[in-house]
C-alpha cells in the first residue's frame, strides 16, 4: 500500500470501519442499548454534556444569588476558556498520536511575552507582533517534533525539558520589569474586548446552523452513496436539532449581555477548521492511522515521522495563539502568564471530554467540550471563593477520574472486540 492509500478508519474512534473483505461491522443501535453505549464510549459527547449539565446545576444552586448561569457570567466564562481551549486543540492533536506535550503552557507564555516586547518596547505593528509570536511557536514545535521523532526520545521527556526551558526564555524576554502592560484600547487587547451587535450575532447563528445542516446532510449522503451505513436517522436528526438549539441559545445568552465576543468566536472557528481537517482531509486520516497503530501505518507507507513533526508544530502554534488570547484578556504579560493551572486545564479538558491517552480515539470537538467542563469548574470554584490549594486538588481529581474512565472504556471496548 502506498502513502496515498491510507487505511480506512472511523473518524471518531480511529477503529477500522470495515472488516476484511469490505464487509461493514454490524453494531447495535444506539437507542436500543443507550446505557451500554455510554459505558463503552459510543456516546462520549453525550456523556460529557450530561456531566456539564450537572456541573452547571450544582454551581447554580451553590453560588450566591444564582449568578452562575447569568448571561454576564456565561459570557465571562466563554472569554476565560478561549485561550486554554485554543491550546487544548493542539493538545488534542498530540493525544491522537498517543503522545503528550507538557511544554504548551510555557510556549504560550514565552510567545505572548515575545509579542508584548516586540509591540510595546520595539514599536512593531501589533499584527506583525502576533504573527511573529505564532511563527515562534511553530518553530518551537518543529524543533521538539524533530527531537522526538529523529532521536527517538519520548515526547514526555522532550516536552518536559521544553516546559522548563521556554519558561526560562519567557523570564529572559520580559527582563527586569517582569510585567509588560498592553495598550488599552489597542489591537491586541481588542481581541478580548470586542463584542458584536445583536443583529451580527443572529446572522452568525444562522450561518452556523446552515453549515451544520449542510455538512451533516452531505456526510450522510456520501456514506449512503459509498454503501456504508449512514447511522440511525433519529440520532442524526436529534444531533442536528440539539446543535442548532445550542447555537441559538448561545447567541441569545451573549446578546443578553454585551453581544457575541470575538475571542470565543476565534476559538470556535479554530475548532471547526481542525474538526474539518481531521474528519474530511487526508492529513486527519493520517494522524488517526498513526495514533491507532504506528507500526501498521508505517508498513502501509505512511511517513509517520513527518506526521508527528507536523502535529507537534501545529500544537505549539496553537499554544502561541492561546498565549496571545490570554494576554489580550489580561491586558498584560507577566512572569506567571500561562502558569499556574493553565497547563493542567489545557490537558485535562480533552481527556475529560473523551480523547484517549492511548492514541487514535477522540474528536477535535473534545477541545471545546473539555474547555467548557474544566472552565465551568474553575469559574464556579472562583465564584465560591475557594482557595488555590482546594482548586488544585479538585482539578487534579477530575483529571484522574477522567484517566481512569478512559482506561476502563478502552478495556471494555477491547473486550467487546472493537
């Protein structure tokens, strides 16, 4: 098999979509065994949404005056998760390979510091400074990817070294002052403080719904034309209705406050772009194939090293973009920018949302859902005024629970023969 003949994989799981001879695997309907489907990970997104609903209900009753679900707090929540969610997209890509990148927090801080120094101290145009920061992130990811692949060093070790080194570089770039304030208003800070009018929000909602319906129908038709099972029609209609309702509800919440914010819009757009790349483009199939079984992918003619280097480059680029969004919201870059629990939240989000640590399973949408879950927990704990040690303990416990669930799901799926 040549490189262009990539193995056919199921986009959400990375598991083979067909058995030998081209006969499609017969699976029980989701509606006939909903509890088993939830346990074995077939309805992973539904499981995350149920958990998110429970988290919101809990904090709504626990937070004083029930302000957790107010339009103002939900808008603030969307602004808070934009940066860490953008970084989580890159983490998700790396997890698809069965690898890990522990340096994304330090990369985000270092690139944000570089952007601030170029813009404020050296007078660069803010857009050029942002572009330089993202390119710096790409260069870092390229370097780390090459070290991992061509020297055969575990990504855990390489990126752990990067975590320390790029944090030192961040302190070096900031210099003696330690903190650089960004002009407000200004092109960089405007990213986090730009809100669109109600009319623009509804127009964006209609466009998003049209895209959801169009792509969903097109995918179903293509599967039917290829002789594949398009899936349960009821589940298909339910997903379209729920996603459309979620879009309309989100815009209504934003419009009840200050309007649709730009920063979360950038984050969601990146999620859509990478979701399309992973599920429609050849690159996505290569990533899933390498993550599912690297040796099999190599024997199939896939240049696995190139795929890995590309993924690490994208991950660090997205980390740099996340750093820019974080600096925009904070209106400054300091020694602790992207520090604290930033890395933990970026990694925990996708894992909580069902991305396997063992590679080859999950979707890019996990970055969005995971950011919502972890961001909601963090936001709720802030509103409850919990101290930092308690917050770290709870966040770590959530991550551990997600890893245990992932391992259990993998074992049950293996037992079931999937």
